[in-house]
C-alpha cells in the first residue's frame, strides 16, 4: 500500500489528486491537505470582483466530492516536510496545522510515500507598504477579496451616480509581480461594467504595470500574424486600452500605497505618485514558506527550496545572463533533485528564470514581471506528476510523464466584458509558453500555432470553460475526458 | 518632489500613434452570425493545441 499526499487543493493539486485517485488501485491512498474547505475556480473571481457572479458560483465544498471519490481530506496548512522522518520512525511525514483556530488536535503528522507540493503562491501584500485588502487597496486573488472589491465598486458607482468623478487604478502592486493577465482582465471588465452601469463618463481608469511594454504578461509578449504583418501583442493591448479610454503607466514599481495615493518608481529611477479613489492592485508572489527538517531536527529547507520559497525541481537554476537562458533549463518532470518521492506542481515549483527580459532601475529596483504559471500549465503539470507517481508506485524507476512549459502550448481566453450579446474576450493560443529562440529564431514561437483574436465568441468560450472546468473539478461523470 | 501622474500614456498626442480597429472590425466583434463561425474556428484551434500536447 502506498500513500500519496498532495499539499494544496488549487488547480494543480486538485488535478494531481483526482488523477492519482483515478489511476491508483483502492489499496493505495490519496490524501489532500488544504487550509480551505472549498475549491475556488480562481479565473472567475474576476467576475465576482465586478459584481457579476456570486461566491457560490465560483467555489464549492471539497469534502463531499472527495468523500464520493475516496480521497481523504485533511483540513489544515502544511508547515514542515520531514523527508527522513525522525529519530524513532524513518517514515517521511508532513506537519499540518489545523485550519480552524482553537481546533482541539494541534499539529498533525501526515505520513507519505509520495508527496506533491501544490501549495501555490503566498500573496505578498506585505512587500509593498499599504498594499492589499487589509490596508489601502483591493484584490481579486481570493473569493473574499473579490467580494470586498465588488462592494467597493458598488460604492464608487453610487458616488458617480451622485455626480462625483472617480479615479480607478488597476494593475500590479509591486515591480516583481506576475499574473498581469488577471489584472488586465479585471481592468477591461471594470471598464465594461462602468459602461453597463451608465457611469463611464464619470470615471477615469488607469492601468499601472511592471511590464516593459503593454501585453508582455510575463511571457515576453507574443506575436500574431495580422494583415500581412507579424504584430507584437503590445500593439493589440494599446489598441484595446485606447479604444476603451484606459490610460496606462508601464515599467512601474509600486513602493507605497497610502489612502487614495500610490507612490511608484519607474525604470528611469523617477519617483512618482498617482491618486486614486479605487485601487485594485495584485500582490507579488512567493512560495508559502514550507520548512524542511532532517531526521536529526536540523533545517534542510535550502536544499529543497529557493530563497523565494518556491520548490527546486529538475530545472537548471545556474545563474546566467538573460541571453544564455535556454528552454532546456525548464523542468520536465517536476521531481525534487534531492528527494525522488517529492514533486512540486503549479505555482509551487521554482521557475529557473524569468521569461520577460529582466530590467533594473538606476536605484537597483528590479522592475519586470516574474514568469506566470497559469491555469492550463498548472493543471497539465498536476496531471503529469500524478502519472509519474502512479507509475513509480507500479515499479517505474523514475518519472514517466513530462510537462515542460517550453514544450507546451497554452490556450487562454481573457475576458474583456461579460454579456452574452455585447461582451467580448481575447482568445489566444501560444506555442510554446516559454519562447524557444533556437527553434524559432525570429519570435521564439511557432507562428502557425500562435494566434489571437477578440470577439463575442471568446466570451462564449470563457463562459463554457467556466462551467466545464467547474464540472470537471466536481469530478462529475466523464470529468477526466475534459482537457486541462 | 515626485511628479504627479505625469508619465501616463496616452495623454493625448500619443493616442494618434496607437493602432485602432476599423468600425467594420468593431462591428464584426459582436455580429452574432460571424461570431458563431469564429466560435467554431477558435474551438477547433484550441482543441488542436491541447491535442498536440
Ligand atoms: C484573479 C485571477 C485570475 C486568473 N485568471 C486566470 C485565467 O483566466 N486563466 C488562467 O489560465 N489562469 C488564471 N489565473 C492563474 C491561475 O489561477 C493559477 O495559475 C492557478 O490557480 C495556479 O494553480 P496552483 O494549484 O498552482 O495554485 P492555487 O490555485 O493558488 O492553489 C494552491 C492551493 O494551495 C493551498 N495552500 C496554500 N498554502 C498551503 C499549505 N501550507 N498547505 C496546504 N495547502 C496550502 C491554497 O489554499 C490553494 O488552495 C488567475 C489568477 C488570479 C489570481
């Protein structure tokens, strides 16, 4: 009997656990450790944040789903990994703190034979003074944040209905943020919603980003064939903003948020300010701070994790200049180089380098997006990790499945306004996610497989995906046939 | 003294240099018969991308 333990029930962990359970015989156990009682389809938080969806439309309780499918749920947050067990018992285990404060049991040991770290990001609002829902800005990273943001939007709309002008500031709350795509979706949905509520004329909307150019999205942008030219995504993004009257600030590191005022540094070293009435600024990410402890009780965290808290996997982490980075540096199996029975999936794995060119201001502030790990690759990685673990339990000496972001394409639909007849979304495919300039020297991507267009069809697809992925996550009949 | 929201683009003139869609392009974006066709095409493209992986 083998015991597979998955830390985190987000897109990646839930996918890994579901496939491991499907593929393993009943004698093997699959356990998910999650501090949340609910599964959240995070991409649709955008619509909660503009008041178009309710929390129960984007989240559902995990326990009944796991019970039906024979997956054990431990409600709590993993804190320590003990890969060598301890002096009396060499079996590896994870220390889990119960999710509910005051819960009777105290920290619990969860033993594993195979471990998947799919704990996603820690939302580092603390890295920018005054950033975040606990301080002076809003977010849509969690359902609760999105609900709070929707309420703030309602208030702003009320003020506009009374004749006041409002300044909306949306974007990235730090120079090292990732997830530009999510904030981009929010700003265009916000603009659409203000029009729908007939107060657009009272609103000024500003996009603030750490990207060097618009449309970079942490993946060095992309190029699309259009009208006999190969056009960079910066052109389409600027066009989209200009059409909607959204102004923009690029190359910015937000270093302080006060009530109604953002302070930021730009790549030229200048310190600037931007006033706002409503600011939705996403935080930078780090790993969740798991600690690793050896059999003697000594720390071994730095052998398993990078200083940013993300887990080392089979990537090449040798520091190199940007030009020397190769696609082969990117991980393929997500196995820990130290521990063959430990894997990291989704945002929890440490990328070997940025995809967008790094830039630093004259004062030494890095201002460039970190590499994104969006939903589709996170789920693909979860599934590949599950396959490898199942095969290793069956006797395979090493991981059998790969899911390199340098060999994987992504299909992405970015909502630009939600309405069944007047809404639009940008539908994109890009191959590969990490550009491969050795194979495609001009643009780093296969132009036959990279495309994008905006229209109502994209919105219909986005709605379809919302329902399809929630159906899949609920593990309803045929769930495994729905692609990641 | 820090600048107050000075480096905003496009404050006016820059707008002249931004690519904008034609009215026909904007019309097609929400013209249902055309979008039904695009829905089918985009789905095929996306499924192909997922299958190839
Ligand atoms: C607002 C928003 C919109 C987005 N829109 C899109 C989109 O349209 N398309 C797209 O592809 N991607 C989108 N993304 C990105 C996408 O949500 C992520 O790529 C994806 O969620 C990553 O999956 P993950 O499993 O790695 O992390 P998560 O989904 O964040 O899951 C991590 C899980 O681990 C849990 N956890 C944390 N700490 C611990 C611990 N100590 N022990 C146990 N569990 C722990 C967390 O509670 C969480 O449930 C969006 C992201 C945001 C924030």
